[in-house]
């Protein structure tokens, strides 16, 4: 595995790489050569299978300035150590070295130099494989930036923001060049974004000044010139100047450097210089608006004053001129009043200003007349204040000239209906549906629990054509077509009447008489997807009956009959949870799938539990089939607890473990249960068993698990036979298109089309072209089926307390369980044979071990946690060999060298239920843009977490522990509080970070392991929950099910007498327990959730 | 003085006559934090004026008693309305640079593109002052010795006849300071050459240098904004990742495309050739756009591995 980097140097792209395997084997001091850089040969063999042949690429090298850690002291080392890049560090799981001590050192890396002409293809190929992992290489973080820069260059060509320019080279020769035009405001803002975000690594070329612009300038002009020139050469544009003599015609001279494969301008020096000067003058015109300071010309189009019936075709419009200060465009000095102002004595002080303004107006008019030559007529008058235009002219002005004038820095005000889709001809879909949806199998209407036909329900429909807001008939359209006017007034409203629109509207109405179709067809058509109004904008859909309710989607409160909380529900549903329940009930009844995507912490679980109870209260449990609840292993414990707590009457079967029932026996058990709880893994493994049951419903929790479309898992889940489907997820699905498709393909099969079709129609335009219209269409298409409420929504925020505490009950993995039982057994055996201090010591050390096991096996085993090998003695040392024993690492009790590298195995979150769940939750909250504090008692666990977060989530977490010096603490806190999204996760040790700090940027607090004293935990929570906090703070306490963590949590919760004695006492009280009590306290209790994975 | 005498003294109103449309000193921070272009002269004026002049001048500035203020090359002509019926006439004469000194300065300003680029957007980089001083030119860019002596810079004159600086000059200096903040290049004009001419001469000079690198297109504004890029040595903690603003860029909507917008803004070519340039460019733009769209929408030709 390589990490591939890119740099742009002297007109070509250099690719270089870091080799994961050499970094693992040989993290040692080096020469100026990069110690674990990939060879050019390795690079080639990693890249070519994935992105195609690199013909024409040359082997080269590049001198970079890269961050180094100081050389280890005491080994006589003279050179510091090259640090891995952020991507490699993630793969290695290395822990960040103290930033203060890092230095930049010249480092030579072997590269593959890509010819300028192949650069676009290469970077586009990198763009295409973004998000599709491969086994040979990963791109460094900077690659995404290069891809963004490439996109920007291509977009300039597409948007025709490209200029031909002339450059004079150092040797006095002249060349022509196509380059992007970046001086306009919009482009300049984007350029500023690109310059400001350019990674340091992309600029750190030794011997340069590290500035972004020279590299960006060179890259952009090379790419743009490459695109334009290649197409001009292919299409033989050079032929067009064959008959002109560059020596005589300066245009031909200039073009000689722009049209052909060669860029040199071939004529005498004197005249070449003229070309340079004249071109500069010409291009300078583009920059005028920015360079001239002062007032800008403003045009205002006013409608003619007409009576109601007038169609306005032959009316006269007025365009008036004025001046505005671009900084305060609301204040307009209109030309009329400017020229009418008294001048001379009476005007006094203002006359000079007045004359100045008049002059400015004239200058601006002259500037605008280059774009709009008709303005010259107005300029012939002595005091030009405006112009009269007929309807045709004003149409042309608004449609063609306005955008150009706006770009050139002028202000153009047009009537507000202009450009609105409502002022164009548009098509409108009418869906007729009864109040109650048709039901499957019977005509009774759902009283016996049968469901609607869902997407396959037939609905009546017809199309209407509207002008503005008025529906128009075929006859009317034909009459309008005869008039042939581009702007017409209908019913007092102006309409932009393009002849091509009328044509397509007429054709459309004739070929779409209406009829019936399925709901899925209707919804897709209403959003302009299938069977389309050819070239006619679809303004939307109107519906009656149940379809209308469906379309009002998330507007739950208005159109829905609210469902009350089921009586059997043991708890209170907040108002937004009730409306979520009502929404689920509604869709469920129609036989439609639903995706409940509420923000983390809003209680998706209990809304679903309430749904299960609701249907049973309506119909009676006996008639309702079982629901299959598929969850990741990490949340099973939680589901079980929540079901027991809120709905104890529901019969829950947990399908899990090696001895789980199969075949007929399982079907029997399932049919006797209300809920069957299982994991994604089991569903795949027991596909046939699952398929045999006629499920009432399949529910996916953490539905983002099925985000990769072509997996066995997804196929298995979709193949299960069920009446309805619900997906639960906390990630913002609407913005993650691959996930959106997969989840909706589960909930509403076929609704978004095939994956390929979806990529072509939606994902590509939205992701690549940032196509807002397509994004909006997609949103409206999926709106009926996705309910996502945020903690910040007004309706939710008023329901939420400022602090929400929840417990995450987590199941141990098999490995953890085995270790846990070993430690308990070993201790119980030994305590019987000892007493006094030795016994106490035994108990205490067992306690620590058990807590470590609950955290992560690697924490307990101390495996693979290595200090950086000192390399100066020349002895190679692999990381694994350098593993150091990690004994007790509770903060304050250990100090010592910073470990730099963790072994890959220690970073597998799946080995621990807690880390698995933490990664899932962090991913979700990062997607929502939230920030989190993670508290642990153990520094070593902190290191492990930091490594995992970096590797799994690809963000750089901050880490504060007992060994962090004060100055560093302050910078860490400052960086976190800045809240710019670059450092959203902060890992802290409970002792070092639990007091004193102000970390209100966080709205999630995780207590990864528990401290017996709630006061200490609360104090830590208060880092985020304090004055200055404006959001709800979610506190997540992690507890391993069946372990001592759970036992102690229960005691504290129930405020038992024992608990009052132990709170604040640390672990010492445990040592006084009898062996029997210890067994009771510590041994693992079975939960039915263990084993089998 | 008897009562009679007092009554017959030419009547002076207690407050100055009100001016309609005069220049009011409207600066948000008042006289605090003036920029380096304006502060030295303003401070020096206040220091050498009497406290009465300072106080009254300040309130004149606030009520807008300055009727006119004209910046001519080398001097300011202004009128300030006081208690008398007519405004007082002020003339503020600045030391100017000789033509030879100007040649030197223009040549020095051309050595770095950033100066020309900044001037074009009306900004005056602080480095210009020291640059001019380093040429050995006696008169500094920023005047700071106001007074009535012949070697003052500037020399203050007011028709009120009071000791300089009088309250009218103080009032006017407020307005001038405000102007210098907004248009720092005005300093060149005060030293004897209209701003437009300075820009023209720099432009000429840069164009005429036939040696070295040169280009026909202007540099975009962000290119000369040094604050955009953090020096790499300050990014050791975050060396490899793109900065936050990449997200901003990606979240920004792309403006709707207007065909040939640039070409229409450019208008006819001034190159004086006979070849129909603009028509050809229109075709080129359309051809290139098609190619660009094809590139943007191109799919991978190589099948990714994995299942």
C-alpha cells in the first residue's frame, strides 16, 4: 500500500509516494533522502493497474521541505526523523508527536513526472476513483485539493471564462497563452478559497518561497491552455489564419501563438511588442469595473402602465439610468434628478459634487455602450436619463444583455417576475386520489391490519399547462402562438412566452391526455424524471386525498392526524417524537417504506418502539406478524434494554449466538414473537431462515450499514419477505448520495431507479457540477419518505432539555468476553489463597484489568504499543518488535516517552464493543457537523482512541493528557474552541481534562470508561455544559453489559446503601468484599447477546 | 466696554452658520486609529494648534462646516464656513517632488508588480514610504510638518488671519484625513502629480520594459493578497490537509452560464488587424466549452477493483 502525493513544479505534475510497508519496517533516521518514500518503480506498479498506463511519464525526483521530529537524544543521532504524512500516520496508527518540536527539513523523494498534456487525464482519473478504495494505493489528503483545482480549471473553460493572452518570456520571446479569467468577483472569491486552502505539503518545495499563487497560476494556465489548445489543434483552427501575413496583420501574428501546437508568436520584436501592449489594453477593459473606483451605472426597467386587458405587445417600456455606490446599492441617484439639479450659485457646495457625478454617469454610459451599442443613441442627448424600448427590445435587453452587464459590474434592476419559473409556460401534474388509500387483498380499508399497496397504488392523473399561475387551454395557446410576441400580458401578469415553449406545450398536451398510473410513476414524473414533459419545465404537482397528505411530507404537524402515544408505552414521548410516530404510522398504513433520519440523540429507538405498540393497540397483537430488527452488534444491547424498559409487554426474541434456532424452529419462534432482534451479519448468514418468515416489517438500525450497493449483505436484506420496511439512521442521508440510494432502495425499492441510472441522473450532476436544480429535484423526490429533524430545529429545540444523558449498553466481543472470564477466574482462585495487602493488591489489579478489557483487548494486552525505535545504532527494528509493556497507565501514575506508533491490530475497533460503537457514533455526529469530547481515565486508551479516530474517521483528534505541558494545553483548547470544523474531536484524560477547561464548542460528551464517582463525571461533563453553551449537550455513558461496569452503574443509579458508601471511595471498597461477593460483583452475566459472530 | 459699545459691535453669531451639504466628519472611530497615510499630518496639526482651535475645529468638522475641499496637484484648496457671513478660504501647499525625483520613484515602483497591482485597486502598500525614503529623496511620502513657515510641509494659510493652525484648518484636516483613509493614493497627488497620471506612468514604464518577464493580462486581486496563504512553517501541525475553505468552495453554488459573456464585455479588438478576431474567438469558446463538458463528465475508463 502506498500513499500517493502530488506536487506541481516547473510546469509538470510530480507524483510521489510513501510506502506503508517500509514505514512499518524501517522508521529510522535517514539521510536527506526520504526514508520510506516509494521508488518510482513501486509508484508505477501501484498506480498503473488502477488509473491506467503512465506512458510518457519520466522518473525524476523532487526536493521538498517536510516535517521532521527531533532526533532521539542519547543515541548520537545527528538527523531528525521524517514524519509520516497525515494519511500514512492514519494507516500506521501513529500518535502525533509534539508539534512544537517539529522542524522542516529538506527531503528528497523519487517522483514520476507526468507530462503537462497528461496531467488532466491523470487528475480526472484520480477524481473518478475518489471514494472507491483499492488495495494498491490511497491518495494523500492533498490530492483532493489538486482535483478541486482541476475542476476549477475545467469549469472556467466550460463557463467560457478564459482569455487569450500574450506573455513575454525572460529571454525576450513572446508566446500566446489561454488562461482562466480570474479577476471577476465570483471567480476571485473561488480563487481565494483555493489559495487559502492549498495544503502546505503542496507548496513545500525546497528553494521556492512556498507561496500558493505562483503554483496555482502555473497549474491553471497549463491546464486551461492544454484543454483549449488541444481541441484547436485537433480541429485545425490554424488553417483560418493561413492566408494572413503575421508580419502585416497583428491579429494573425497574435493568433499564431494561440491556435497551433506551438505557442510562440513569430514576428519582429517591435511589432510583437505592439501585440503585447494592445492585448493588454484590450484585456484591461475586462478589469475596468474593478479598477475604476466610485459610482456604478444602474439600469432600471419599468413596466408600462397598462390597463387590465391590454396584452402589452405593442407597449413602450422605459429603462432609466442612475448611479449607485457599489458599497451601498440601495441608495440610487437617478440621472433625471442629477441633470435637473440646480447648478451654479444656488447649488453652492453641491454643484462641484453634482458635476463630478454627471461626469461619472457619462463615463459609465460610455463603458456600457461597448456592451450595448444602442446606448449610443441615448448618449447623443445632452442629459441622458433613460431610454424607451418596445416590448421586443426590452425582452432582448433582459434576456441577453442583462447577464453581461451584471458581470461587467453594472447594476440592472428588472421587474421581479422576470426569471421566475412562474412567468414561463410550465406543466403541472394533477393527481386524483381518494381520502383512503386502496388496500391490499380486501376492500375493507385496513381494519384487519392489511396495508396499502404503497408505491404500486394506482392514481388518476392529468397534466395542465399554466402560464404564470393561470391554467391555459389549447385554444388559448394557439392564439398566443400566432401573435409571436416574446412577452405577453395575461390577466394582468407578464409572461415570458418563448415560441419554443408554446410549441412544446401544445405537443405535450396533445400527447398526454392523462389517465391512471402507479404512484411511483406519478411521483417520478411530477419531479420531471420519467416520461417527461419534453423541454417544458414542471412547476410541480397538485394532489387530492391521501397522496396530498403524502406529499406534504415532513410538514407533519399540519396535514397529519396526530397519533397519541400508545397506552402501553412506559415513558413520555416528546411532541416531535409523537409527530415522528404519526408519520411512521401514516406511511406504514399506506404500505410505504420510511427512513427516519433524526439527528443523534433525538430518540429514534423509542419512536419505533412506540410504533410497534401502536399497531398492537389498534388491531391486537395476535393478528400482527413479527417485526425483524436488524442492528449492528454494537447497539443490540441498547435495543434490548430499551425494549424492556419502554415496552415490557412485547415478546422479544434475540436471534444471536452459536446455538440460535434455524429453519422451522426459528419460524415458529419468530411467529410467536413481536420483535426479533438480530445483527447484519446473522441476516446474511441465515438468509434462507429469515426469508421463510412472513415478516410484518423489517427495520434497519444504523441503516448506513448498507451504503455500499453491491454487497451480499444488502442483497440478503432486500430479499427478505416483508410487508413494510423502515430504515433508521442518524446521518444526513440527503447529502450522501450513495447512502441515500441504498437506503431508499431498501425502503422504496425501485423508486430512485437503478444505481447506475441514479448516478448518471443525480449523483454526477450534483457532486461534480454542483447542480442546484437537480439537487432540489432530488430533495423533493425523496421528501415524502425521509424524516430528518435536527436538534437545532425550532420545533425540536423547544422540546429538548439543555442536557440529555443516555447510557450506551454495549456487548463485549468474544475476545473481550474470553479475556474477562479468564481474569475473573484467575483472580477468584487466587484471592482464596491470600489475604491482607496481597489480597487487596490482587483484587485491585484484577479490577484494572477488567476495566481495560472492557475498553479494548489491546488496552489490556498492552500489545503493539511501541515507542519509536531509536535508529542511530543502525539496527533495524520493526514496530511490532519494539512493543513495550504497558502496565498501569492511569494518568499521573505513569510518565515516560511518547509512544509514536501503534500496531495495526491494536487499532481495529471491532475488537471492542465500545470502540466499535464509538466510531459509529462519531461518524454520525461528524456528518452532522457536531463536536465531541471523549473522556477516558487511561492515557494509553487515549492513545489508542486517537489512532483509531485518525485511521477510521480520517480526522485529526486533539489529545490532552497528564503529560501535556501547560502551554500546549492552552493551544489545544484554543484550537478546539475555534470551532472551524478542522478539529471536531477532543480526547481528554479524565484527570487532566476533567476540570477547569472551557470547551463549549462541544455538544457531545462521551464517558468512554466510568469513574465510580458521578461528581467527577459531572465535572467533566461541565467542560461543555456551562455558560457559553448554546446547544443541547448530549452525554453518552458507555457501559459494558453484564460486566462490573453495569453492576456498579446500577448501584449508583439505584442509590443503594452500598452505593452511598462507595461513591467517591474509588476502588478500595471492592477489596474488602468476600470472595462470594466478589464473584457476584465481577463475574460476567449472560445476556443472551454473547457469542456467535 | 459700555453697553452701547457692546451692542454696536458687528454681530457675530454664537454658533457658526449652518452649511447645507458640507463635508461632515463621519468616521466611525472618530479620530482614533487613523491609518498611516493620514495619521502623522493630522496628529501634527492637532499638536501645534491651540486647544480652542482643536476643540472648535473638531466640532466644525462634525457639523460639516467644510464647504469645499479640492485636491489639486501639490495643494488643497478648501473653504470652511465659520461665524462670518462668507466661508474662509484655505490654501494648503505641500512640498512636491521634482520631475527627476518622480522619475526615480516611478522606476522604483515598477520593480515590483505588487505595487502596480495594489495601486490599481486604490491601495497604497505601507512599503512604498520606506521605498521612497531609501532612494534618498528628502521629501517623505507622508507630510508631517504643518505650519506657516516657508519650510513647513504643508504650509497652512487661511483667510481668517488667525495664528496657524486655526480652527478652520483643523476642521479641514479632519475631512482630509478621512479622504486619505479612503483614497491613500491621494498622497501622490499632494506631492505634485495627479493619481491617474501616476498610474499611467507606472503602466507605461512597466509596458516599456522590454527585458524580463511580462504579460498582457492583469493579475487577479487574490493573487496579491499575501494574507491568504499561511507560511508553511506555521502549518507544521496541519501540514498535509487542505484548509477549511475548500469546503466553502465546494459548497458554493456555480453561477448560471452566460454565453460569450467575456467576449461581449471585451468588445471590438483594438489590435488594428484585419482578421475577424472576435468571430473566431466566439467559435473557439464554443468548441472549448464542448470539450470541457466532455472532460467534466468523463467516466473512468478503468474498472475499479473490489466487489
